[in-house]
């Protein structure tokens, strides 16, 4: 169950990061509310996952899911640059998430 909490927390991190960008520095009400609500839920689920998962694994996977997802949304929805270097960096993030998951299975 901890991994489910962690994955949902990571997906919510993508949501709050996207809406934080859309809030224009917390000057727009609806995106600001979405940011805060999804942030609180994301942190709450992360804390539940950390009850049983190692700190380093849980935090790295959470950040990795959020960073990769924010990168994808930035490119797809916000027109941010899709350069070979950014794609390589995103690929390394995904590899890091996979390695963290695999390493936690051997503990």
C-alpha cells in the first residue's frame, strides 16, 4: 500500500507544480487553491508512504515522479523546449526512480 500512496503523492506533485505555475505567483485564486489542496494531499500521502518505505527511497521517487511529470506537462501543455539534453536529463530521472524501486526490493 505504501507504494500506491507514494505513486499518488507523486502524481499530485505534478498537479500542484503545474497549477503553481498557472497561479502566477499565487495571484490567481482558483489555481492557487488547487495548488495548496493538492500539495497538502501529496505531502500527506508521502508521509503515509514513509511509515514503511525508507526515507531516501520514498523522497527520491516522489521528487522523481514530480520532476519527470512536470517536465512532460511543461513540454506538452506549456510549450517548453524539448531539447536532447532535457530529454536525456528526464531519462536519467526515470532511471533513478527505477533503480530506487529495485533497490528497495532487495532490502
